[in-house]
C-alpha cells in the first residue's frame, strides 16, 4: 500500500493510481462477507488485521459504499440511554477518534458537537434523564439552556413565538460527523493491503448448507464460492439474504431520506437534531447543508422516499433556522434501513452453523461503523461474541431482553 | 405519496391512512401453549420481502376501517386490496 503523508503529497509524480485491486473471485475463502458497506469492509479489515485471516472476500452486489454508507447524513454520537448501547456506541466513538491514523486515510472525523433540541416539557425530562444516564456510563453529554444552545449554534432561532419553542438542548461535544465515502474507501484500501479480496458487482443469490446444516458455500452472480463462514452485513437487504439460509429475522426495511442544499460559505458550526419536529442538519465541508428527513410509514425496497416526508422536514428546518428559508435543495435520495423492534442492532451468530449477521442498525448505524467491524470480526473469528456485543443477539427477541432505544434513536440521527 | 385503494372508499392519498404492518399474522388461539421460540417469532419475526407483501392499512382519516392489501415493495404498486374477513383475491 502506498502510504499517504504530507511528504508523499510533496514528492508525488503523476497520478496516485487505484487504491485497491479488482480481483476475480477465487473458488474458496476462509470467510465471506456479504455486503461492501462500511460495516462489511470494516469487518474484513479487522478479520485480516486482528485475527490473522487473510483469505477473505467482501462480495458487494453494486459498488462499495453505494448502500446506506454512501447515503447517510454522517452523524456520529454515543449518547444512547442504556448501558449496553452506551458501551457499544462509545466503543465506536473512541475508534473514530483514531480512525484516520489507523487507516492512513483521512476520514475527516470532526467532533463539532451534536445538539439535540427539546421542545416540550416531556423532551426536557427525557433529555435530562439521558444526560444523567450517559454521565453515569462515562459518556459526555450536558444540558444547555435555550440561550446557551443559541450561543453554541448562532443560526438557531429560540424566540418564544415558535409553534415548538426551543426549551433547551442536550449537547454531546465529542459527537460530530465524518466523510462517508472516505470511510468506505479507507477501509477498502486498508483491507485490500492486508490481502482481502473486494469483489464488486457480485450479488449473493444463495447460501449453500451441507448435510449437517452448516454453511458450505455461497452462490453468486459470479459463480459459486466455497467458505465455512459467511457474515451477512447487508443492511436493508438483510431479511432477503438471511432467507437464503432459511432464517426469518426480526426486521423491517423502510426507506429513509436525506437531502442537500446548494453549497454556501460556512454558516453552521455543529450538528442539530430535533426528534420532536423531526429534522436534523449539519454543513458539509463542501458547504452543502446536509438535512435528514424521516422514514416512510411502510416497508419498501424502492430506495426513494415520498415527497411529503422531506417537505415535513424542510418545514421544521425553516422554522428553526429562518435564515435558510430561501435556499434551494440540490438533491434528495433514499436508502433502505433495516429496523428492529427495539431499535438496537443485531451483531451475532445466526441459528445456522457458520452464519453470522450484523444488521438492524436502522436509521443510525454509520456512527457505529468502526466499532461494529471490530466486534463482528471478533464474533466471526472466535465463534463467540465480544462482551460488548454479547447482548445484541437475535435471541433477545425470544428471551425478552430487549434494548429499547426508540427514544434515543427515534428516526433522527 | 402512494395512492392507496381502500376497498370501501376507493383510491385515496396515503396521508389519509395509517400503515398496519404485515398482514395475515393471526394471534395464537392459546398463547400459553406456545414455547418462547414460537411466541417470539409471532411477536417479532416478519417476512419483510423484496417483492409482493401482504399488509394491513387503516383508512384513519376516511372510513376509519382496517383492510388488507397486496403491494410490491420494489415498485410500491398495489396489486389489490380486500375487506377484512374476505378471502384474498
Ligand atoms: C438517509 C439516511 C441517513 C442516515 N443518517 C445516519 C446518520 O446521520 N448517522 C448514522 O449513524 N447513521 C445514519 N444512517 C444509517 C446508516 O447509513 C447505516 O446504518 C449504515 O451506513 C449501515 O452500514 P452498512 O455497511 O451495514 O450498510 P450498507 O452501506 O447499506 O451496505 C450494505 C451493502 O450490502 C449490499 N448487498 C445487499 N444485498 C446484497 C447481496 N445479496 N449480495 C451482495 N451485496 C449485497 C448492498 O449493495 C450494500 O452496499 C442513515 C441512513 C440513511 C439511509
Ligand atoms: Zn376507506
């Protein structure tokens, strides 16, 4: 791997060249990852780096990062309510803090702070409870008055005449954003350098099991590939892939939308989220306002959401930030998010030998990418969960050990 | 926005409706007789297909009634809808 550094830039002659290979699929691998999003690529990286496995393939039906990894609004935070989730998401935030160095690739992680607005007495109580719970769990989160929130984010309107006045906000200062494409590319480049085969335009169409029921191969659009271990990291398509092994999942897939404005000079210093009136916003380094809207009401694989859903969010944005009322939106799009009944992910062994699944990240898994890859690789390599992901099984829906983060996750991220 | 065929009122805009999730999931007649696996599957496991889906809708801002429909989850086009208690077409 050609290492990036200031010196490398200064001494560079000509083009950089491709940063990872485009290999033909081999007949057999020690492990196959289904899905070349951030989570799948991070899993392959950790399998190769931490567990000494080098015969690994990542099979991606389209192009890497073309799923939710490349479609999300990149908010990273760890102020979830329960201990299990605090541990899971803060594990990831700690990895984000070192990720550009780990990968030798600038993922543009920016800890600019995430402000979550409270508009009702109930919001105030819930967020203050979150602040206290987070601090007990060693996760930073603090309560700001409306005036303090405006000081932190000057474009914010806090006047009393609003339909949903801002009564205060919870601020996680270590939270922020990162560049989504760079995350996929950085992991791909680092995994490739460790010998991982990243195979694009290769859809998995079947999971083959031996007489004892264990995984023995996957069928793909580029032929059959033998492997004793399959890790499914297919986000919105998880139910479809798991059905290939006869496993029914506690998941539903919904379209979730985002949109970006025309680029403008830096005006927006942080990330602001409002679960109650449903809007979240930040400004990218290109200058676009990045705005997250809601999910559609019904399950769908259409990868586009309804216009009334994004209209609703834009109305909320205009109410909170009147300065933006005359801005134009450049693009909107949708991704398909896989939602569990308790809004927490599944990172676990499946009830089929050799099959593992990392899914259910729903509307908010980008923030977990580095932690999720680390934990899922551990689970696949050792055939048992790491203590951090041990509670995040499929069986929790049988045993009643739900980790209900609906309030922390809402849809907003 | 979807145009949803209410079997009582005809096609109406999505905003008049509430989605009711996967259809055809009957509550077990004797829940106490189920083991944890079966009860968990009843509560939480869903088909979530990429393709035809049988689902429930409720025309909350219209006739107020529940009904069933079949919709393709890739194109979002409705194939048909039918009243509760009727056989699926
Ligand atoms: C609009 C939007 C905004 C969001 N905002 C945020 C946010 O601000 N913060 C946050 O933390 N999260 C956010 N999320 C959620 C986040 O994007 C996801 O949780 C996360 O990116 C999931 O990563 P992944 O690698 O698991 O999935 P993906 O990136 O979707 O990767 C899965 C891959 O699997 C591939 N695949 C599927 N089926 C097959 C098959 N049969 N064979 C081969 N490959 C297959 C797909 O093509 C895809 O590339 C948002 C999501 C959306 C859609
Ligand atoms: Zn009706």
